[in-house]
C-alpha cells in the first residue's frame, strides 16, 4: 500500500485521504478511509483481500462512473454501477472487466457504510479560509443531501442534520477543532492553497470520516440555486419562495411554462439583472423579453433556439414569474438590507421600493429604475388596501428568518440584501438574496437615515 497519507490531484486540486498511515487523523477524533490509486493489479488484489466492500471513483472527472465492489461469503464479487450489477467468480475476471472502463485517474477506497437522511446519502461540507494574518477560519458549514432526482440536491444546516440524526451538538465544537488540525496538515503539503472544502461522512457508529478535500470550492452564498435550496428547507419560508429549478434540460423550461404560463430565466452567477429573460406563452406564440426588447416565435423549436443563442454555455435557473404590483403599469419590488449588529444579531437596517423603467420587467437601478419609500410605493400602487404596519412587520420577519437561515451556513457573512416582490393580491415572495448587495439606492431617498445606518453597521 502507499505510504503517503493522501493523494493530490494537482489539476483539480482535490485531495483524497489515505487513512491507513495517517496516525494524526486517527488520534484527532476524525478518521480517514484507506485509499490507493487504481494502477497495478497486485495492489488492487491486496486491497480486495483487506476489505469486502470497496469503491472505485474518479479523482477529478465527476462525469466518469463510480463502481462499488462487494465480496460475498462464497468469494465472488458483485460490481454495482449506474448500468446495473455484474457478478464475477474471481479477482482476475473482475480486474479484466474494470480495466477498459476506467479511462481516467481512479481511486480505490475503503467503503464506509455512512448514515443517510431519509434514505438519501449526505455529506457534511466545511469550508476553511486562510486570513491575511495567517490563521485559518471556518467560513461555511452545511450538509449536502442527495436529491430524489439526480439533478437537484437539498442543503441543510449542520444543526438541522445533527438534530435529525440525534447527534450531540457538543460534537460540533470538537469537529471544528479537528477540521482546523486537518487543514493545517494540508497546508504543510500544499502551501499555495488559501482555501479548502473538507467533505465528511458519518458512519453507523456516528464516527466522523473525512472523505475528500477540495481547494477550489464554490461558496453557497454566491450561487442563486444553492441559496434557494437552503431557504426551501425551512418550512416557514417555503410559502414565500417562487418555484425555481436549474435549467439542465429543455423539458424543465416547457414543464415550468405549462404550469405557470410565464417564467423568468436568470443566470446562476449574475448581478444587476444582467442576463435575465422573461418567457411567456401567448395564444399562438411564445413571447421572449430581454431588457426592453420583445421577440415572438411561433414554435417551441424557434423559441428554444433563440434562448440557446442568448444563454450559450451559462448555467441558468427557471423561476416562476411573480405578477408584481405595479405603478402606472411598471412593476415594483423591494430591496431589504439585513446586517449583524455588534452582538452578531441580525437587524433590518434599511428597505425601499424599486420601480422598473418604462418597458422593462426588471427593477434594477442599472436600467434607471425609480426609488421610492415603501410607504409611497404602496400608496401609489394597487396595494393601498394593505395594512402598511403589518406589511412592514411581515417583511422584517421574512428578512430576519432568511438572514438567520443563511447565517447558520455562511458563518462570517455580515450583510444580506433581499429582493422581495409583492404580487397583485398582496402576497410576498423572495425573488433573490444577494451576499454583496448594492446600497446606492438608499442615497436616492429623501431621508438618508437608512443609508447612514447601513454604512455604520458595515464598520462593525
């Protein structure tokens, strides 16, 4: 077996740990499954002799298949793949079967029977970043649960997961300490990487296992779909979330249009309303709106071809369209800022209304949207029947719940900006949540108190 404690894929910057010789890990409260590279026949056979259940998985190309090999009491080997299961009488025939199918770098790993949440696999993810002064700090912590469908996953907070699994919350303190020890060990092997995401599984004895470390992780707070997925796990927020899916197949678009008749397409990574598209089903055509331009297409094929030319290789979301309240036919929505105070408690520090420019369906300041106080916007729109005091209370409650939920994952985030819509019937919806919200709209209000408050909280 390899004498190195872990293997590093330099191109993708992913580390797969080898637990057999990693005595540091075994003594620190976190274990590592034993791993070797799939190369020589003899090493593969020795690994099979040591374990009755193993995994073969790609080190970097996640589109390549994963194989699970199980040894039965008769000495035969069953291989489980996405294509089905295959049975082999001996190691030689098993190796002959696997070799042509493994066309990239693969890892052989001891299979650990991890706990599941409602019969669905999960992985605890912890992001650690190196600060300018040289110390490491945990910045994100969440649990990724494999979805019922292959395309979508659920994201829970660690506290929610520990509660579901009846794990003591005290474990979290020792977990943080041990993760920082692991990262410091990684630092000695890979000095140039200022960030790591550590993946952890929990076995049936509730023992923690580090399965992988990635030095180029994506942040939850920077991806619209991940933010939506986190919020969707909170039952109290579900009624204010418009239905949203990743558009990874053409059918997702048409299914959403069949259900809602009008939908919004938006890039997963994007700001200032850039790339946002509105698609509507008309009696005899499909209407596509981008910025203040409209195009009509008679067939699905024509419409989708045009959308492909706009989207190109970007990842897009499909979101239920909210029939927003309007002022003189121009849609309006709200910007709400939530920040941590000196006690790290969430506080609503400002909110205002944005009214789209004539001919636009988005309310971004980049397209010269107007800025009003919420009270003035409600009075001028068709929402005058609403109790403004209750509306403001409901908006604050939703904003604080949102910040609290996301703050349990993005531990050092101190500000969130919510774009909130109110439909023609007065129902509230969270359209989007931003981790770097713009605040220049507050400078356009007659009263600058909220702008000054936001500036003061940013200095905390």
